[in-house]
C-alpha cells in the first residue's frame, strides 16, 4: 500500500491551464502575507496522488480544490466556491 500523501499545509489545487485560475492564484499570493497556503496544479503529481488516494477528490479539473491537513492526520477537501472562500 502506498504512503498517504503528506502535504506541507493547506494546498490550493487549481487548473494550471486556466487564465482565471492563474489570476486567482496571483491574487491569493499577493494577499497571503504569512505564506500559509501552498499551490499545486490539478494536472500535477500532487493532485494525481490525491486522486489515487481519495475517491472523493474531484476528477474534474475546472474547479478549485483546497486540501487542508487536520491535526488528526485526516485531510479535509474544500471544493468550488467553498475552496475559494477557504483559501
């Protein structure tokens, strides 16, 4: 069995080919003064590992997903507008 995906903190996963997503990431970077949020493309390795591990991970790349590790070791997923608000 593969190791669970270890995230460095909350990760915003976004469509790396979407101009609106690109604008959103730049906006978040400008306003994240503490560098608390990490970023990854939905077409990349982190998203692929989460998709393989989590049946509830969205398979559609035209959404925003925020993956938030919890102190218990569990992982909470926020999608669509909930993901944007959480970010």
